[in-house]
């Protein structure tokens, strides 16, 4: 999955960018601020990793 598609999916379900690191971006679920995760800055993100990121944020898996 493209990183751009994953970011669009996260934002559609109420997640927002919190911080930019050197190699990752930090996202938080605004509905539950305890749910925070990082998204790598690769152009392609493995589907398994994309599902894991969504589960950590408490949102539905991407299609």
C-alpha cells in the first residue's frame, strides 16, 4: 500500500499528525488520545504493517 493512501485512510477515521521524526511520522487518534503510533516514511508500506498501524490506532483496517 502506498504511504499516501494509508495517511488518507488514517485522517478519514479521525487521526492526526502529531510530530515528525527523522524517519517516522507520529499519528494519534483524536477520539482516544492514548492511541498513538508511528508511520514510516517509505513510499510503500507492507499491508501487514498498515493493518497493524490501524489496529494500534483503533480504526478499521484499510481495504
